[in-house]
């Protein structure tokens, strides 16, 4: 892919000009690369294990609905600290393993986290929003209004549709 991108600079192709390259917002690119790196570093220095050890006693006392919603809300709150890419690299497998250890399918931990990671209020929380905002195509006030509605709708959706469906298909059976 890198080679194909470089071909765009060759004379006669005209796909990219040197002027186009100067318009790239490298701050956004470096931010996204840094977000992914944070996840790897957090895992290697034991932050992931500390987080799991902190939440495990609480999760052990919960029924399946409380567990699913707690993981979902935890994911939304964790999204304020790290980019979803970093969170997936850092917490997805440990939360799935925690669900398995509690007698549930590891899938519910992963699904709940992914759905929670997709809820965001600010552009830095989701890479595509960061890119659109970074290039100036999106106003922060408009984004926050839409995303608050989206978070509330997501919580309702998890309660009314997702959780009952998971019960129905047996995903929450111990």
C-alpha cells in the first residue's frame, strides 16, 4: 500500500501533487498512532491487570444484566481516557477472560465492550471523528449534541433489544 501511495507522486500520474502532501494534518496522524501505542504500553507495564483486579470483585456479585451493562458503561467511561483502538488492544481479552471465569460466554464481554467503545462524546474518542474534526469539517457543538443523544439511545438499545436478544439466543446462560 505504501508503494502504491508513492506511485501517486510520479510525474504523469497526477494523482497527488507535492502541494497535496503539505495539506496533511500530521498532528492527527501522530495522535492516532500514539493512541494505539498507549494500549500496548499499558498492557506491558501491568495497568490492564490492575484494572481487571479492581473490577473483578464487583463483577462477581452481579447478575447477567448488571454485568453486561457494567461492562458497557465501563467501556463508555474508559473511552474518555483512551482511544477505542488502544482500549481494544488493552482490555478486550482480559474482560472476555473475566466473563469466562465468571461462567459466562467470553463473547458477551467482547460484544459489550465493542458496543460501549462506539459511544463517544468527543472527537478524540473515535478515529474517524478525529479525522473529520481535525480537518475542520465538523463543529464540536454539533458533534456533542448528536453524540449525547447517541449514548442515551445506546443505553436504551442495550436494555430493550440487545440484552433480551442475548438471553433469547442463550448467550448469557451460565
